[in-house]
């Protein structure tokens, strides 16, 4: 009897805390956007609206199971409706024709950057969010791939040595997260970032500002709001100092890396401002790669372990590459670009695990001709990729791992889609907002996946792997650690 009472008391405490946190988050977001702009009055015919009796609207039902809730609303209202949640108005679209229109809306009419700043701004220091996405696109176009390839292989050399001594991986996701921290910080902040003096310090600073950490632990979001991001800002200040020390220790020595490229980009800025701008961009780049890449790599290995026939095929293909190109085959950009099968497995794993909320904040009226609706400023246009990527009405064998059936040349095969659905299934996005790090990610997948399989015989200590039902944003995380 006492244990049941204790359990019920604990449940009520948890529920009260969760509700309080959600209200705090909702009030914060509403105040932030009310200061930016007012939602204009609707124009013309309106789609069905999903809401609730309070300011929170349907928000709690939505965040409890985003995919399940939105699919239920699609069954009830069709593929276009307004969701009112936490004071926001989101116009969701799911039909192929509307998605095609959505991805072609200019940034000046419906902004990805403003939507991202609004949602990540709950956790991420404002200074990090002030940078222009165009800067990131410009920097990533530099020809630094040969350095990234060398870095991926160097990190994997070190990791294989470490794992060879232990014989097991307690959690493949935690393993890949650590590996990509090494690769990422060296890629964006120089080789020096992986030194014992700086590496763990940078990870600690980053994880205090990382949106993933914040939304996995909602109590930390409440603390963030109540303290006005005190710990997050302090962590960013420390990262600025770390990156400044790395730069100053070079004593003017030129390096052909991203850190040098960023300092060149901001050369005209006052010194203190330049250091802070560089640090902000390093954190943006690392956030973008960590949010999706390590989980995508982990799911690729998980799917291969759960499908031995594909694992065997990939091992055979890689053995042929090794015989043809020699021991350094994974150091050649041209060879890596030709590795089609591992790339198919990577993209298929992303398709199955992608949970991203694709979002734009409307700045000018946006007309959806296929729907007959006009979306006015102040609303968001949105879709949830987990609802689409595994939809049997859009793609054949939707919930199955079929890499060769679904992908070719890093693109979805048109013959696997229903006619007109070319924008409905997404891994790296479309149009002007397609992921600028696609080449970086695909190269990482080819090297990292192949290095693990070449060095070890991987045996899963799990028979299935499922995604957290609360997942919304980036590539999904599993419900439990997956040991190998």
C-alpha cells in the first residue's frame, strides 16, 4: 500500500513539474515572438484548426507523441490543418503538391533562419544564433574535403585501437557521438581542439548549450529560462577563450582549415568581436553535425547488424574496393565518391529515422495554390518528416530497410515513389535550404562505417531498435542503449 501511494505521489510531482515547465516554455516563446511581430488576421478560406481550451492549445498532446498525434490529425482533417500550440500557430502540410510549393517558398517570404532562431533560442545563447546561415553555406563550399578525409581516418585509427582492447561497445550511439565530437571539433576548430588540454573542456561547454541535451531533460529547460541562460552563456564564454588560445598559439602560422577560414572571413571585425563570431560559427557547425550525423551513422550500423544479408553484401563490396585500390582506399576522394552501396545504406537509415520538424516563419503572405489557402505573417509553415518518410501512400516498402530499392546517387529513386511525390520523402532537404554539409556527412558515412566493419565483426546484443515516440527534431534516438 505504501509503495503504491509513494508511486502515485511521485507521479503527481512529475506531472506538476512537467506542466509547469511546459507553461514556462510556452510563455517564453510567446513573449519572444510577440516582441518580434504580430500574427496578421487570416485571409480567405481557412483550413481546420486543432487547438485546446487554454493558451497551451494542443501542445501537450503534440509533444507527447509528435508523429502519432499528427498522423491522427491527418486522418481526421486531411493533409492541411492549423495546429495551435503554446501560443503558436503552425500551418501543417503533408500532401505532395503542397510540399513541392513549400520547398520553393523564398526565404524572404517564409524564413527558415527566423524559425530556427525562435525554437533553438529557448536553450542556445542568443549570440550563437545571430550568425547568418549564408556564412555557413559559404564556408562549407571551400575545398577542405582532403583534410576531412585525413581527419576521419586518423580518428578511426585511434578509436579502433581503443575498442580493440575492450572488445565491446556498451552503446553504439554514445560511441558514435564521442567519435563525431573528435572529428567535428578538429574539423571546425583545428587539430589542436582534440588535445587533452582542450577536448573535454570543449565538449563540456558545447553540451551545456546543446539543444539535444536541453530537450531530453526538460527540467534543464526550466532552469535555462529562469536563469536567463546563465550557464549556457558562461559555457559559450569559456569556448570563446579556448578557441582564442588555439588561434593565438599558432603565432600567425597559416593552416588550411576551417578555423583559419573563419578568421579570414571576419578579418575586418574588431579583435574581440572576431573571436566571438568565430566561436559562434564553430558551435553552429558542430551543432548541425552532431544533431544528425552521429545518430545517422549509428542507425546505419544498427540497420546493417539487423539485416545480415546487407552486411554481407557491403563487406564483399568493400573487400573488392580494397583489392582494387590498395590499403589506403579510404583516403581517396574519388574512390569514396564511387562507394554507392554504403551511401545507399546511409541515406536509407536517415529516411527511416528522420524526425525533423521542417519549419518556416511566414514574413509575407504565402499562397498555396494546390490547397487554396493563403498563410499570413506570424504563422509557421511546417511538416514533420517522420510522418512522411515512412508513409505507405508515398513510397513503396515504406517502413522497411531497402537501401537499393529506395536510393541511387544519394537521391530517392523516383520509381519507388507515387507520381508527384518527389518532394515528399526527405533526408537532407530540398531547394535553397538543403543541408550544406551533405558532402561532409556522406563522406563521413563511407569512411566511418567501412572502418568499423573492416576492423571488427560486429554482433548486436539487441534484436530490435525503436525510436523514442517523443522524438521531434533531427535524426531520432533509440529508446534504450544498444550494446554491441
